């Protein structure tokens, strides 16, 4: 349950932050996935890039 809440809050923050700044979400989502969820870097970058498509 805590992982789900972390994903929701992280996604909301990444969406608002990148939307206001006009950045790619990959720049924000990758560090969040690696830091907060403990994902391997290759997997986190792949997920972040796929979310931009």
C-alpha cells in the first residue's frame, strides 16, 4: 500500500512539475523510481522513456 501511495504522489509531482516547466517527464521520473522505489537504473530509464512516447 505504501508503494502505491509513493507512486501516486511521485507521479503527481512529476506531472505537475514537468507540465509547468515544459520538461520531459523522463528527467524527473527516473530519479524518483531509482531513489524511492529502489528500481535498477536501466529499468527506471526504460519506464521513464516509455512514458514520454
